[in-house]
């Protein structure tokens, strides 16, 4: 009887261990599936950008090119809005050149003085920024939000730069579902910005004026 009881106790411990291990493995598998989905999404974006970059000719619309790049970037990190701001070499201002989201029409060609807000800070310092709550960041300026009646909650902003100079910044706003942007989102957006800058440089060098 004692042996049977001892075996029963061992069996219970073994079953408990197996259940715990099974739960852990199920959770790990779920996390891995999530990571694989993210990696697939990133690869899809990078393939799109690579196709865009290598298909540039003298007749390529730079604005159309930037629009495609921004769309891919925002979709890849579940941002609900975003913009690409370029520096006007003559005035030094940041110009909303491409905009995605509900405020597209209101923001196109809107100008910000250099250094204004988080985008202006990123353009000045050529450093990426990720902010979970913009109201807690002293660099945030409510100027644009107040002008277009928008509410920025969180953002990722990365410089758009070549080895020669900073061209502007890439902004992603308000992650879907109220979630926070992650360091992975920042890293991906930085890669996208680098490819966008390269594509712009290639488009510029492909123009007839550049070849004269």
C-alpha cells in the first residue's frame, strides 16, 4: 500500500511538472509565432523598399516614391499616422512633404521652424527618439496638434540622412490599439529612413539636371 501511495505521489508530481512544462512551451511557442510574424512583416517591408530603391529612373516621381516608403513604414509598425518632413535648404524650415492619416490634407506643405518640437530636435541632433507619452517630454510642441485639431499620444521619430547631410525626419504616430512603440519599431523605422534617404539621393542623381 505504501509503495502504491508513493507511486501515486510521484505520478502526481510528474503530471504537475508536465503540465507546468506544457504551459511554458505553449507560451514560448506563442511568443515565437509572434516574433516570426513580426520578422515576416519586416522582411516584406524591406523587400518593398528594396524594389522601390532599385527601380528609380530619371522619370521617377520622388513624392510618389516617398509616399510608398512612408506607407510601408507605418504599416510595418502599426502606426495610425505619420509624416515625412524635409528640410528646406533655403529657409531651414521643416516641411511636411508626405503625410499619412486623417490629417493628410491639413498638414501637407505645413512648415515648422527648425528645432520646433520633437521632430525639430531630431532634425537638429540627427538622433532617433521614441516617446511613450509626448505630454511628458519637454521637447514636444503642441503647435501642430492645435493647428490641425489632432492628438499626438506616442511617437517614433528618426532622422532621414545621408553621410553628407540630414535631409529631414520620419515620424510615426499613435500605435494602433493604444500600445507603446518598441525599440524594434524604432530600429525598423531607422532602417526605412536610411533606405528612403538613399532612394532620394539616387532619384536626385538620376535627374537630367544632375547629369549635366
